[in-house]
């Protein structure tokens, strides 16, 4: 039986995400026999980290092939405005689309329980959002956001799942979305040393959620296919990067960037009732297809 800091693999898999992060960080630090913060993780240590974190995926409790509970997370809120354009704040757009997605599901798939992390303009820490989904034993976690870029011509949708980034520029998206952690009181203790600006933290955090990656990728692809073929948006595709809120959830999870508020034309579309309805209906149809695929396994 493999042990990790005195715990069996089964015990390790049952720990809270922040505890896993702390333990793994210490294991690697001890292996390096250094005291200073990690600066470089070599190939051998990266493989060790992957092995330790993936060991927990073998012990994920099997789920029935049903998608009966979905948690919809409207990004940002309250004191956290997110990004913004000239006429729209990200927190406002995320909430409007989240409520519309939930309404579509509730109307057309009444057997599905829809849970919202927030239904008004309130602040929720990232760990609170994930905790809502974990407590509900959700079958899918959908996190809704809007994008920003210094290049005001950038446009299009993109859907993220947990995993190593294939494009260095993606890191800027994850760092921006993770930076909300710094707003929380005692964030060093709450997030067990995770620093959204630290390369080491991002390397460690991206090595988990592997147990749900395949399902997350399937749903993410359906979302982007809907945006491209049905909604008529420009899809930037499915991408992988490091998001705390996805890492902390014990289920397939995605983060949807619905468009760039820094692009004036795209912002106008997203600010319109029609634009929000189209985006929400695309996410709903992707959910319906995903649910059907999962449940057809039985």
C-alpha cells in the first residue's frame, strides 16, 4: 500500500483539496531537501507530483450514470466586479446568463435539480463556490465568466477545463480569475499557501481533477460546438488551464468565457437580451446533449 505523508492513497483521496495541496507541496519540498520556496520543479519531481495526485483518482467513488444535479456558478459578484467593458461589468453578465441557463434547464428538464452559487449580487469566495457543488454532490459544475484582453480586437468564446496549459497566454486568464483569492480574509490560511501569481502553485494545482477530465472535456466541447454552430459566435475552442474553483470540485467542471467585454462589438452583443439568451440557450443545449450521452451508458 502506497503511503503519502503517513496516509494511504485512499485516505489521501478523501482529503479536502487544500489539504492535498499542502501535503503535496511539503512532499516535493522534502524531496528537494530545501527550505526556500520552490522555484523549479524538474521532470522527475513533476512526475512524482502527477503520480501522487493521480493516485487519488483511482479511488473516486463510482457515480450512477445520471446527471440529476447541476451547479451553475455566476463568476465574481459583490465587491468583486471581475473585468468590465464600457457598459457592462463581468459580475452582472455572468449572473444574467447563469440565471437564464438555469431557467432553461428547469423548464425543459424538470427532473434535474439546479443549484445556483448565487442568485444576486453577492460576494462568494472560490472555496465557498466549490463547497456548494461538493455538498450537493453535483454531477456537473458550470462556471460562467466573461473575458478581457489588452488587445481590444480579441473576440470569441472559449471553455476551460482543468489541465496543463498548451498556450502560455492562457495563464493570464487563469491568474486573473484566481486572483479573487487575494480579496479573502486570511487567504494564506484558507487556501493553504496557494498563490495565484506563483508558477509553483499553478503547477501543483493543475495536476489534479484528472479523474473528471475526460467528462469535463466532453461537455466543454459540446458548449463550444453550440456556440459555433447554433449561436453563431466565433469559438476559440476548448482549453486547459489552472483554476482553483475547478480544482476544488469533485465532479466534471468547466469554466466558460462567454466573450470579450474589451471588444466593443462583442460587449454590445453580450449586453443585449438577445445575446444573453443565445449564449444561455447554447449552454443549455450542450448540457442536454451531455446528459443524454452520459445516461445512454446505462
